[in-house]
């Protein structure tokens, strides 16, 4: 008696004249976590110890993050403002400063330190010279006045030019206050865009924009312990 065993299935030979179908492209996908973080600086700028969370956020942010600073401030502590500005310029995140009412003194310098600047209607900027209170012997006070004056002038040059003109900066250093409202602020920001691309690489993407719904989705070094802008 003969037995029949199952035979392996035969694979049909491919037609030599037909090429295998190969896709024209291949699709790959990965996910990136992006954050939008908003800080509201409302009121006077206080001592540096109050801003540790903001500084840490800027230092640890990635290039995919956007950090918004909503400004409505009369200014305040020069040391705090300068530390915030230095971290805003050094962060890998995209920094957006939003002028929501007024930004005077150090507040104006903070506004100018963003990668993207948004201006609401009916707003004001104000720039002026620093104020300080000095202590110590006469020669020490003279040395401190000279040192702070040179420091303040260099900070103003680095941050405010070319938004301010050279002659306006000279007037501020002589003690004059300079005020401007939303329309003038926007005109100056648009004018300065070509220079930014050459002078400040980090700010190549700087834009001057009116406030929109989509956009929302110094002076006063005094003694080192107390300086206000």
C-alpha cells in the first residue's frame, strides 16, 4: 500500500520581463517635543534672586522651544535685567518679546533683546541714563562713577544700536530721556532689520510685528548690590 505525503508548495517563477515594483520615495517620521513658555514681567524689576526660574528655563531650553516675555514694566534693577538679557541672547530657544503697555528704562533694553519683537498698539518705550547711589571715600566714588559710566555706555551700544541712532544715544548719556510710541517703534524695528543680519548672528530671525492673535498661540546701576534701570 503506497502512502502519499504532502508536497511543498511550488513558488511560481517570476517573469523575467517584469521588474520588481520599487517606490519612488520612502517616508520616515519622528516626533520632537517643542514647548512654548510665557513669562509676564509686570511691575518693577527686582533683585536677581527673584528670577532664578526664568534663568534656568533659558539655560535648559532647546532649539525647538519658544520663550515669550510679555512686558509691562517701569524698569528696575540693572543687574537683574542684564543677567536676563545675557541669558536671552545665549539660549538656544527662540525668544519673543512682547510689548504690551510700557517698557521703560531696563524694560526697554529687555524688549530689544528678543529674536522676535511684537508690539501692541498704544504702547511706549522710554530710554534714559542710569541713576546710582554711591558710598565710600571721594576717590572711590570717582573711580566708581567712571567705571559704571563706561559700563553703561557699552551696554547701551550693544543693545540699543541701531534701534537708537548714535546721536540719540549720546543725548541719553548726557541725561536726556527719549520716549516713543508703537508706530515709531515699529518703524525703527523695520529699518534696523538689514543690519541685524550682519551684526548679531543670533538674531538673524528677528522680526518686527504688530500684535496678533497668532503671535500670542538701563537705567540705574547704583552700587553693585542695588542698581536700577
